[in-house]
C-alpha cells in the first residue's frame, strides 16, 4: 500500500517542478520531502524522479504512478467530504413540506427509512398547496418540499435559488360513482365521451388546474359542482355520492376512501408532475431525504 502522504508529495513535485518549491507548498523542509519521496521509490521498487540542477522531473514510472496518485487522492478527498456531510446527520432537524397526496402515499415510507438510519434528526412536516411549497423553500421555512404541476398547465418556474427535481409523472383518470355507465369497460375512454357529463370541478380559477379544466370543458363536460377544496378526498366523496364525474390523478383514485369507478382516458395527455423543491448546497439531511424520495417515487411510478 502506498502512503497517501507520499503520493501527495509526488503530485506536488510534478506540479511545482522542484523538490524545494513542492516542500514550501506542502509545509515541509526540502530534506524531509526528499525522505518521503525516497520511501515512495522504495515502495514502488523503481526510480520515480530524476533530479537535476534546475529541479526534478518524473521518470516514466513516476508519470505512470502520478496518474494513479491523483485518482487515489481525489477519491480520498471525496470520501472525507462525504464522511463530513454524514457527520451532520447525527443531530439537527429536517423540515419537510408536502401536499396531501404525496404526504399520504409517498412521503411516509421515505421518512420512515430516514428515521431508521438517522434517529437523532428532529423531523417536522408541513402541508402546503402548490406553489406555496416552493415559496416556503425559498423563504427557508422548510429544507425541501414536494410540489406538483399539471400538464397541460401554466408554467410555474421555481423562485430564485430553488431547484425542482422531477420525481414522478402520473396520468389523470376519470372517476365516477360505482356502476356509472362510463365506468363500464376496461379500455381507454375517449375524452369526447365526457360531453354532457356533470363535472365535479377542482375550481377552474386555480392556476394549477386551469388548463386541465379547460380541456374538459372543450370536451363538453359541464360544471355541476365547484369544489373549492385543496383536498381531492372531498372531490372523490362527491363523485362517489353521484354528484358528477371528475378527472383526478391516478394516485388519488387508487387511494380513495370512497368507492369509485375508474377509467383511463384517450388520448392520455392529461398528467400531474410531482417534483421535489430544494436549495442547492442544502443540509446533509435534506440531501439524504431527497435521495430516499427518488427511490420511493421510482418504486411507486404509476405513470406511463
């Protein structure tokens, strides 16, 4: 095994062009650095340097070892960096923002895995209605947050200093009362079949749903109930009671507490994109949870 200190000495000489200048850079005396290099040559079993009156240059063997030495030292620096960040998970707190669907179905397994690995980190979870979650990240109210936007829909750029990492895209599906005529069949339902159907609307004034509502209106669905609620659970309950049909994210339909009929739509162009909002250079705890979320969402992945 080569001593990393001696490998660093070799790199320093290669970059400085002389033992004297390399020694000054590393904080050694020239004789002390020469001793380190001599030990490295004994470990290598061959000459690594040619010394001359203007300095020193590497032999062919020295050049070969130099490539490996830089690689080894870079890996060690990375390991030290990662261990230092990991040490930050021995305490402190992690503040997470979410919206209801993700907070119910996707966030708990990731937080559970985080807690098992880092039991000393204090956890807090706050529910937001997008895009309030990204604003909360920008203001430092939470360390990261789950948010979503609809396709088609208005572009919702992240605030300055906040990045959005897409995690999952899911289809929007039609939900009806059990036994409804549109729930019959297993194939995709043409969007045109919604013509004349009473719609439980998720408030078309909501910018995050406006374009989806416009697409449903263009297909001929007529608004029967305007549901001014951030909760899809209320929409599903109204649909289950026979007050109309609705188009909701697939995950919502799967997790509904009330019985529903479900059909996929054709064309499958209506989606919801779920992302995690975070600040680059955040805490080790936030980075760790973000990686866990990436894995949790990949396992769920109902989207095409």
